[in-house]
C-alpha cells in the first residue's frame, strides 16, 4: 500500500483513519511529513489516525502548557518540556503525539537529550491532550506507561493516572499533589485567558499558585 501525501492533507478539525498501515509506512510518513507539520499522528497496531487541529485546540494546548510550567516554576521543580514529541515503540506497535508533555520525575535522566528512545528512555511524566476535535486513545499512553495524562475538552479537565497498568480518572494530580484544586483551576484560567487576555491570566494564575503554597 502506497500513501500519497496529497491524499493525507486533512482539513482543520477533521480526522482521517487508515487501516493496515505497516510500522515502516508509519515511520516513512513521519519522516516525509517532517516536524513542522500541522497534523498530529496516532498509531496503534496497524491503525493510523491523522488529525489537523483547530485554532481553539492550539490555543488551549499552549495556555495549559504554560500553566503547567508556572506550577513547576513556583514549586521549584526542574523539568524538561517535550512539547508534541512523537512517542513511538516498534515492538509495541504504538505511536502517539501528545499536545504537550513534560519530564518531571525523570527530568535528570532526559536533561540535555535531543531525542527520545522509548526502548531505553522513560516516558514523559505528564502528557496533555486537547479533546476538542478528537478523543484521546488511552491505550497508547497505557502501553508507554505514562504516569499521568490530562485531557481537556474545552470546559473540563480530566486527570488520569496510571494504576496497575490502567489509566484511571483521579481527582488529584500525581505530579502536583500540593495543589489539590488544580483540576478546577486549570479550566478556570483557560477560560479567563479568552476574556481578559493571555498575559493577564498567566500572571493571575501565578499569583493564585503562590497563595496556595503559603
């Protein structure tokens, strides 16, 4: 089966599903599309999903990623922001590109690395998915052993933590147990940013975090 890149151009907000895609074909597609592409790819045992996000999706992922950075800064926790780095493992036949991801507990292991190899490297400690256009496939993250996954649907933040190999919904963040209100605070400040502006909301969130830590 040959894939024509022109046939894979997905309009924003749409998803293309392809079956019987070999791992080599997936790897070739990643290489040909390059890192500057708009589309996100997800692969699981021959099933390939290609999604081109909407502006709303991109805005939400950026602001939530920044809020996570503020949490880590105020808690004085070193971290490696890995963005939408492709997570893949041929032996598992799994590949996924989170909207944002962070190495936190494993920051020292990943510090300075230019590539991630999940055959020897740990998975990100936190991954973030914006579930506006598509629905996150938990099996990808479970397979890689990602300890914590945030899923934001435009109004609600769902926190999933890995327990005995299964991604389970939680009220408290594994990475930020010091701030139990984080599940409700993140959506609040994301929405606030759309009214009062990004900079004002980011500053307000930083002040709020500092108050929680007093």
